[in-house]
C-alpha cells in the first residue's frame, strides 16, 4: 500500500473525510504508540488532548483506544484544551509524550495529530522521523491488529484515565505571571478566542476580561483561526470603539498570539517578539540565547547585538526552535506566525501565557502598547512586514519553488545582495528581504517580506507575485 499520510512541521494534518479519516487516524495512532513503546518513560503512559474542531473529541477517543490497546496507558483530557496545556501536563505527569488532536490555525476543514516530547514541547525532527518509519510499516499491513477492548472497557480498566488539565495549567501560569499587578493596573482587556481552545480560560484568572468569539463553533465563523490582521477585524474594531487598553487573540489551539493596541492597530508577532525580548532583558534582567526562525524580523538581530546575546536562526517550524531550547539556555525563541516561547515556562508556543505576559509588560511599564511599539521603532528602526499566502496545487508549488532555485538578480526593483536556501529561498536586498517557501501543512506558497517602509514591502511582494509563475494565481 502506498503511504499517503504526510507529516508536516509538527505532526500530521489533513482534510477531514478526505485523508483525515478514522482509518488513517488509527494507523497514525498505532505507529505513534509503537514509537512511544520504545521510550524510557513508557510506563508513565502518554497524555492526549483535543481542541474545538469538528469531531476532535471523537478523534481523540479513537487515538486513545488504539494506543491503550497497543499497551500504552493514556491520560485523556476531560474537555477541550489548548496545545500548551497538553505540553505542560506531559511534563508534569512525567509522561513519555503527548498527543493533541488539532490542526492549529488551519481552516475548519482540517484536523491534525500533533506529537509532543516528554520535555513539554513539539517532538524533535528525529522523533517525527521515527514515527514516520513506524507508519511506513503499519501502512504495509493488510489489516490492523483487532481491538482487544472497547473505549468503555479501557476506561473501566483504567487503561484510559480522564484528566483535568485546565485548572492545573491555570495554577501553573498564575505562579509565573503577576496577575495581581494586572488586576490592580485596571487594564481593560478584550480577548478574541477565535472560537478556539482558549474558551473559558482567561476569564477564570482575570474575571474582568471581556471575550469575543468564545463559543463552540467548529466552522470558526467562516474565518481561519489564525491571529492575523485580516482575521481580527472584530477585535480591532472592538478595542478602538469600546476603548480597551489592549486586545489579544489566540489561534485554534491557543498556542499562537496576535495583539491589538489601544488605537485598534494590529501588533504582529515580530513586534511582540521584540517587545518581550526587551522586557525580559531590561526589566526582568534575564539572559540567555535567542533563537528565531528565518522568517522573523531582523529587529531581533539588532536587539541581540545591543544586548550582547547570542542569536541562532532555524528553518521555519517550531520543532526546530523547541529542540534548540531543550539543549541550550534560551531566553526567548519564536517564529513569524505568532509562536513564541520564553525561559521559565515551556519549550512550547503558548498564546494565552504570552498574552498575559504582554499585559504584565504594559502594566509594569505604565505605557500603552502603541507607545511601547513606537519606542521599539525609535530605538531599533522601522521594520515593516507582510506575508502573502497563495493557494496552489502540489505540482504548481514545485514549479514555483524550482524557478526560485535559479539565480535571481532583482526583486521588486531592488538588487539582490544575498540569499539563504535553508528553508525555501530567502533573498536579501538593501534594507530588507523576501522569503518564498512552500507550506508544510497546506497547499500554499507563503511569501514573506520585510523592509523599512510599507511601500518597500509591497514592492518586494509584488516583485514575487507578479512573476509569470505566480501571476495567474493572484
């Protein structure tokens, strides 16, 4: 049988009822169980959680049953949970690993299977490779081993045990964030849950927080649950018209963050990264290495030069950042798409934790979020950024990437001064850069650009999207 299940940057994602089926899920779960059976902590079992997507709970129960029947004890979330909650409980339970049924920020038609290591973060690339090797063997089987026990029987036998994750997570972050300071500051906070796994979380620790899009809606209201400006119009409008001090948003599994300042302006993850780096160094007097994916702003480079911190750049995918964080003393690590991790918490993205840290920062500095962003620009220069996603077939994706593997002399009227082909193709120009790479989880080409002005960014993006290979897809 040909293997049709393809793992991406942090596990497997697919379209529900197309490739993401019960049959394929059982195969992935069995392969993952066989991998975890080889781990030192296998006797401690694994932790499984699920998000607010269509049938995520049912997919989680099937995964749990497959793994339990394969001899792996499972601790199964008793309700919708965020990905960071699963990572934290994996660490706290000393489990062999964790699984989250989620497709993160992908459109509603997707679901997925994220794999977590025993260290409380995304499985390292070599771990994913071993699961894929087991999957190749499973895919060759004429039929899977028959289930020894039903889900009900496994629950009764204690092979699958329900576990409450949310309260333990809230207790943990309450010891890391100055909640009292945030409450005393009188900050008016508007939180866009984006119909995701952040439901009924922030209001537990900050009763004054107002939440929008906090109900169960597996269609995500027709909007992709990714905290980007184009998806947060309600949040931006609400902050501005109702005079909130700050708006925060988290994605489908609440591991990514977006923010809005007091004037309703979107604050992207690049600026959040730089704001938190400045806060950790200057206010908290913390130190350590800084690690970022190659699609993150060069403002971080300037900050590290000023602070005397070692900067490490990785391919896109938080699993690379996580691996570096588990092996080195890292102060902060992050990627362009809203995923950041800081020292003292987890080697994992956590949108809720980061949103609270951003609120703490505003309360400590006694300045508005907009003023803090302007302070960054005044000190380190203007860095504007934009990303364009273009939906293409797999064949078209390969054709486009092949074109950019060749020599490129100029983009958008700017002479190319250098390139980096570590992950996709990144072209440097005087005062900026543009990156073209194929998504690992969707049929997309992503085009990223940074420059000293929005006009420069638009020119760089236009210089790529208007090429004949892509112009027919605008």
